[in-house]
C-alpha cells in the first residue's frame, strides 16, 4: 500500500466504521496518513454517511461519525454513478463462474456497495475496503493489500484491507451490450 | 453526452478532505457504551476476519 501514489481513493463505509473501533483505529489511521502523505486524494461517497449513521443509536457515536464524515470530502452521487451501480448489479448477476469469490458475486449486493462501486468507476478512483466480497472478483482487482493483526480474546485475528481497481476491459468483454459511463481517458488520473 | 457536460459533472476530488482533523478524530477514545455499539455494527457488516495461527 505504501507504493500507492497520486491516486483518487474512495473510502468504503466499512473503513469508516472500523475507524470507530479501538481495535483497528490506530492502524486505519496509519493507512490514511500514509495514503495522504503519498499525495493520494481521499474521499467518501455521499452514501457513506447514510450507511454509517443508519446503524448508530448512541448520540456520542452519531457525533463521532458526523465529525468524521464532515471532515472528509463527500463525493456527490450523480446520475452516472447510479447508472454504473445498475450496470454493476447486472454484471455481478450475469456471472456464472464458480470460484469462491465469484460465488460471492452472484449474491444480491446492497445498493450502497453498488453505488460506491459506481462512483469509483465514474470518477476513476481506487476503492479502499475491508469487505472484499462486496466488490467481487474478477471485476475488482486487488491493486494493493495490507492487514491489521489484533487480539480478540485469546486469539489473534487478521483484518485484510484492500485497494481495489475496477477492470473496465473485462467488464466490457463480459457485457459488451451494456453501456456504462466511464471518464474519458484524458480525465482519468 | 459531450465532453463539456462530462466535465461539468466531475467532482473536485478530495479538495474538502481535512486529513489532520480526520486523524485527530481517530485518536479520540470512546466510552465502553460507544465501543459496544461500534463492535455490534462491525459484526453486522464485516466479513469474518481470518484467524492467525
């Protein structure tokens, strides 16, 4: 992950939620600091606020996550991001191969994850997530990977954190008749 | 859609992110009650983490 420089990086809602947990916050802080130092542009999709806050009942947590959301750039969900989300929905459903990750691709995806994926495609951004099943292979390729080791009772556990990149060429090959919006080459960073 | 309207719909990426404030917030310690709710949310959204031998 420390080789990732000068990219747009869309932070998934799950990463934002992990920020709130003392188990992970120090390492997530490290990832965000590193990515920012490497001149990457960090942002969340507008829908992250909804995805995070819908789960919070505790006022202190609502205040905590609101601060976090408000200090991050919230990328607008435009019609093209939504069109891309619809495209992804169709693409995942169409897939009939049977590896474990692709099995995951066939499951119904949450609208929020589709919209976050659609926004990343439209904006030509990488996706920072810990929930790789929400952005299934082979359409989302691992661009970089790191992990957080933490103690949970007597056991050590590992949380994997990924930077994912959408494979536009593969998506077009697999579904040539379905149009989706992507940035013109000259606009991609 | 032409190029001009494409550009009009582009986001000004990351310009509003205040990373110093974000990192500051990540240093905040939560109460036990807060932590319990956050752990519950994580359990409901997360993939099962791998155990390390």
